[in-house]
């Protein structure tokens, strides 16, 4: 299969594009991880903060969360909704989040809830809701 790469500055196809891989090509199977001894530095800690130093599989794969209905059904019964928290536009993650200038730029943080889930819980737009799990909680207004 041929992969056509377009230069971002010129918009032209670059037939001799090189990638920072041992082969210089875009690799769907990583030759750097082929021998089983490649560890990506940022992956040296797993999502729980444990130092794992596990080798990387040469073929990308999906790793499910530890807290899904499939991986932890008991927890899913207690907490049937999942929260996704994207990066705020007004500041970098939580860095500078307490700065008044950044808070003004970002505006009030809101909770978006699927309309079906909101209706089942009698939550109208503008209603303040408490979002919680075993790790903590916060209050925010719901937005349609």
C-alpha cells in the first residue's frame, strides 16, 4: 500500500517523506518494538502510576479502561455514567486554572449530559448537578 504524505507548508505531496522510524517509513508495525525491548518513556508508568517498564507491542492495540462495565461490572452498577473531561480552551489542563484572568477567558465550566440520561434523572439545562465517584466530587451546571 502506498501512503501519500502532504507537506503542511506547501500542500504538495512529498514522495520522499521520511519518518523518525528505523526504516524511515510510516510503520503500522513498529520495527523499533519488534524485538520486544522497546519501552516508550511516557508509558513507563501505567495509568495507575505503577512503574511497569513493559515492552510495547509492535502492532497498536486498544487497551480498555480498568473501569468499564466489562472490566468492572460491580463498579459500573454503582456508577453507570462515564465522564470524559477534555482540555479546557482557556488554560492548559489544570495549570493556571485558579487564575482569575484564565477563569474569565474560559467561562463557567459546564457538564454536558446525554439528553436521555438527563431526562431519566430529571436534570434540566442550567440545573446544578453533583458529579462524584470514590475519588471526589464537584458541582457544575448542566448544559444542553
